C-alpha cells in the first residue's frame, strides 16, 4: 500500500489548474503512474456540478481506466477539490472511498494558496500520506 506520492511540479500544477477552472464547483480526476511516481493526470468532468460533491462521468472514467492499463500504469490516486472547506475528507468522501489501494488527494481552494493533502481511506479510517512535488526527471 502506498505511503506517499511523488508528483512532478508540472503535473501538480495541471491538477491545481483543473481545480481552479471548476471553481466554485468541485473538480475531480485521477492520477496514474508507476510505483509512487505520478506520470499522468486525468482531468474528469464532475457530472454533479456541485460545490460540495463530485461524481466522475462514467464514459470518461472507463476511458481513463483503459488508458491507464494500456500505458502499463496503475491508478495511484483520485483527486478532487474542496472549493470552500479544508483539505480533509468529508463524511461523504469517507463513505464513498471505494478504492482502498488508492490515495485520495484533496485540493482545498479556501485559502489564498491551494492546500493539497493526501489520504488513505480504508474501512472508514483516514490516514495522512505524504505528497512530494519535484521538478520533472
């Protein structure tokens, strides 16, 4: 099970940009890669168009999963934004955390600068994990 994610700065910024573009609604997406290294961002549409919840478009989700498999990647994380609340899983986030092997990344836009944190959510338990950004290798 992953204890941390390494996210190249360009992909980190791509994720932040997607979250800002969706504001005031939640944005969502998938981070894929190998090992602990994120190699691709999948920006998904939030079909709920809501400031307090998100749901992937099922066609986009299936397309992303196929692409992840074709690239020999794994789904490392699911990300979404909290437009006006802290970067911590809500009760709804915890109840809908079906991917126990994935990290849940939350981008809070409630401060001047985005706050980004990662969590493992398993059987209702929330555990913080490290997110490390770096220049592209």
